[in-house]
């Protein structure tokens, strides 16, 4: 069979162009001009959804947006729902300050969010204390959902399609375990953290199994990263206790902790 050289060459150039475009998308390709302006001015945007508003609205338009939108936790009418979203514009130059690195790739981002053991010692509560508190006294990857066996962080190769499990000794909720799903393409990394055991507060099981999900989406936009974080919770009602305020303070602090932790992973 004869090969049409012109057609083959055109296909090669099209593939190269497509890959190049995917690796150097502009911020404007993913979010509205209004949000771009806000991010360039303030660096971040946050949105805490009203009670009962079971939706998310700030997800960047991308290959994984439908996965994120369809991942909302089912809410119990008698429970305490909480959903919050955070969007950050991060110059790579800021991440590289004081670093021996000369660049940051999407593969580097993929490694960071699979490096569970590096989350040990992550800090939060900076509004209350200058140096904050330790959020996770222990953090590591475990062999399976029902295992306590500590294994090395699974950071080799692409994260796409990987399913991992982790343990974290949380400052507020004690022993916590999560199942982690990862998706990766040329310039994006999307990860979900879903709790696999109940989370207790002051001796009460406040968040049952699979009732807390954290989403992390990083998009490489050339000189900048667009980072999207969200938390979605359906907590239980506890008599004589303001669960809504506890969950709101707790989860927004955790999102801030993830952001702060991410910002120092390339030093």
C-alpha cells in the first residue's frame, strides 16, 4: 500500500501542533475573562456555597470538569452539607524561588500530589497562631483500603488511572483513611481524595464513610499554574453543637493548608 507522504506529513505536524497547544494552553482557555482578571489582581478566588446548594460552579473548563461536577457527595436532608471551591493563579517563578530547579512540568505536579509521606507535618490554623498547628502528625501511602501496611509513595510514571490509598493522623479527626483516584494528561493533573472510614470529632462520628471528598486540579498554563481545590462534605447533625461552623472552619483551613504545602514543594 502506497503511503501519501503529504498526508502523513500533515498528520505529523497536526499531532505536534495539538500536543504543543495542550502543553501551553492560556489561562483564558479554561476560565472566564472576569475570573482571569480577579486572579491576576488577587491571586485567588474562593466560594463557600450556601447551605443546601449542592453544586460547584468554579471548575475550570477542561477534560475533567464533568468528572468533578458529577462527583458531588449525596446529601442527607437531615445532615449538614458543606461545599467550597478555591481557585489560584500561581506563577511558576514564585514556586521556583530559592530552588535549584529551573522548571516545573506537569509530571512534577503529578509526583507532588502522590507524595503522601511529604504531607506529614503539614501545618494549618495560621489565623490563630503565627506558626500554625500540625495538621497531619503522620501521613503515608497504605497497601489497600483495609490495610494498615505502610508502603513507599507510588510516584513512578504517569498518575493517569492510578488508584492509591493513604492514612493520615489528623489533628482534629484522628485516624483518617482515603482512597485516591488520579487522572493525568499532557498539561493537567486531577486527583480526588474520598474518606473510607468515618471521621470523629470529640468522640462523635461527624462524617461517615465516603461523605467527604477533596478535589485537586492543576493545569499547566506555560509560565503559570491554574490550581483548583474543592471540598464537599455531608456531615451528621450533632445535638447542641454547631456542626456547620466546625466543618466550615475545619475544611477551609485544610484547603489553605494544602495550598501552603504545595507552594513549598519545589524548594
